[in-house]
C-alpha cells in the first residue's frame, strides 16, 4: 500500500503593513498599463 505523508503546516505571523505602502501599491497598479503587439508586450506607467 502507498504511504500517506502529511506535511505539517507552518503557522506564520500576520504581516502588519503601513497605510503608505498599501496606498503606493494601489496607485502603482492603477497607473500600470500594458499594450500587446504582434511581436512584443509593452508596459508603461501612465503618470
């Protein structure tokens, strides 16, 4: 019979993030745009 191995789950502490970092990431993702052409994909920040 096949053996069943159970991997122990690691309990991680929740990450405390600052409001400035969350705001920066959200604004960056809103400004990021992609244009796909037949040969390449172009990404740019529209700020």
